[in-house]
C-alpha cells in the first residue's frame, strides 16, 4: 500500500522527470519554495486558465474580464486594510530560533482571521502554552508579520517611493470598478474577473506548490444589490462545485465545503465557505467563497473621495453594491488535479528495468497537456512519413500532439501515460496499405482502428464531448 508521503514523493519526482514542475533556480542550489513550471506544467496551466475564462467570462453575459497591475498605488492597500493587518501571527523558538505560524502549530486555536485585530492571540485562545515543534523549546508570544512584499518605485528608496506587490488580484478589480461601471453598460448583478500573479511573503511555505510566495489566482468580484447577495452566494457555490466536479473531474468525496463560523471569519464577511481538498498531506484549502458585503467599495470610496455607488434605474436611488467573491488558486488547482488523477499501480510490473511503479495521469482530456501521441512502430517502410503527416495535420487543428519514433512501444506508451496523453495512435506496416491507424485509449486501454484521414476530426469531437 502506497502511503500518502510516498504518493507525494512519486508525484514530485514524476513532475520533475517529465517536465511539469522543476525546483526553481536549481543550478544555483534552488531558492526556497520557488518552482519553475516546465513545458507540460505550463500547458496544463494554460488549459486550466482557458477552461476557467471560457466558462466564467466568455460564456456568461454577466461577466467582464480585466487585467490590472501587480504594483498599484499603495493607497489602495492602505484603504483595503492590507498595510495595517494583512499579517500572519508568528512565534519564535527561544531555544532553536526557528519561526512558526501560530495557527499552524496550535490548530486548536483556529486561524486568526485576516484584518482582525480584536482576536486574542491563538496561544491564549487555546488556553495552553505553546512549545516548539522542532525542539520542544519555549516559544515567544505571537508577533504580527505583514505578508506583503515591499518594493520601491522610481529612483529613490524611501517612504515616498514605497509600493507593494499585490497580495491578491481582487484589489485591482475594486479599484477599477468605477471605470468598468462607467464604460461597460452592465446592470447589476454583474462580475469582474481577473487571472494573475499574487505575492505573499509566506513564512512557512511548503508541501510542493501548495503554499508558495508567488502564485496565480483566478478571482471574481460579483457585484449585487445587497438584498440579492445570499442568492448570488448560493449561485456561485453551485458554480464552484460544478467546476470541481464537472471540469476538474474531482470526486465529491475528496472535497469538503467548510462553512466558516462567524468568530473565525474576516469581520466584514457576512458568509465564507472554504473549499478544501483532501491532499495526501491533509485536508486543506483549495478555493474560497465569501460575501464581502460593501466593505471594499465603501473603504475605497472613502479613501479616494470618489463616488463608487451604483444608480438603480428602477428606483433612481444610488446604492453601494455588495460583493460575492469566489476565488480559485491556479497552482492549487494544478496540484489537486495531479493528486486526484495520478494513478499509481500498487503492484508494478518491473518492465524495462524501471524501479518506479507504473503511473498513469488520468487527466480530463480537455486539460491534458498533450492530446495525442503519434507512434510509428518502425522507422522504415514509409511509416515515419505517414506519422509525421498525421502529426502535422493534428497540430494545424490547434491541438498539442507529440511524435515519438524511438524506444520500445511499451516505453513510449508509458511515457505518454505519465504525462496524461489521452490517446496514442500507432502507425504500423498495414497502415501503408489500408490508410488506418490504431488508437489506444489511456484509461480503458481499448484499441480501435481508424482511418488516418479522419483522426483530426475524431480528436476534435472527442475533446468536445
Ligand atoms: N481575494 C481573496 C483571497 O485572496 P485567499 O483565501 O487568501 O483569498 C485565494 O486566496 C486562493 O488563492 C486560495 O484559496 C488559494 O487557492 C490561493 N492561494 C492563497 N495563498 C496561496 C499561496 N501562498 N500559494 C498558493 N496559492 C495560494
């Protein structure tokens, strides 16, 4: 039986060996918790982004998408509360000097809600004295540590040029709300979507790509009349469930929708649900959904002096919309997909002297980095020419395809299984005479003969069903 730790190790090793995720800055000895996405990881991320944008922006009439800068006017982060309170509570070990997040070593204390200064420190809430998990030494009381990365804009490096890398993409959408409201002729309810990088100086990053200092978010700020907020919350909860189950094909038994109690919520949130996935290293957050009330628009309105209200054409009254915020982490989506769909054969056949068990990445075909592999059985007899032509025809249809004519067919199948290619086409000597190829299905292993000329259209059809 493969343990969760072994599963993570095998997955991380496959990611490196097959070009999904590499340790960042590796030739310089690495850089704590930074990762490079290799060619297949990048393709997989692109496919997730595309699926998300198509589903939540292009195919909905009540959404628009924008792109805002990573470095914004720092006043925006003062207004949002991030400068003052986007903090993690940290404890230092007086003996070994290691540093920990208070809520990580005292889970019974609960997470400290962001922006909430009123809560007592977790050690006190838990009613017990914390000790260092590394050496058992005495820990300090928590200190608040701001997670925003600082930078300087322009030639001087002083307080007047201080700016921040955005810790979430959401801020840009609130700041741009006025311009979107005034240009897009939308009626409430409608949402603004953004995909982009966010940065947090996480103190205890870890678990592969689960918590990193640089990551990508796919976020929506959905603006509604205050009285319609509960209904919109339910609508987005359904949408998020459907994304998890129908697009990512993640089993409902591996996901928990955790209603966050009022005492643990950010003070401005009327309702929050954390969507948690059962990773091999434990059940942890995948996505979040919050009713942020009118907190953000009212704070930015006050700080900027701009009128951020919306004119209700029915009543001719100006109102400050509420915001429902569904938020998705792109890197965590990729991680959950790998955890969910990497099938590890518990009783591996020791073929080709490979010491690792047989692994198949059963990704949904729409998300798989490579859709098809073309494998001529031999290099002579005109097979490679047919295979190259077919590869090119599929490529011209806009699908990622690989041509591979070296090594045993078993090894070639195995490589494609490990990168999640749903269909492999073999070109054999008979193909020269009858114009057919054999398609092998990654999941069922079923084989079928198809006319080579029909294969690009066959693939398109498969991907659209
Ligand atoms: N605008 C709301 C917001 O940013 P969040 O729960 O802090 O909420 C949203 O972040 C999502 O971003 C998380 O559910 C997670 O998927 C992802 N995320 C947050 N911090 C992350 C990190 N350090 N590394 C990777 N992903 C992260």
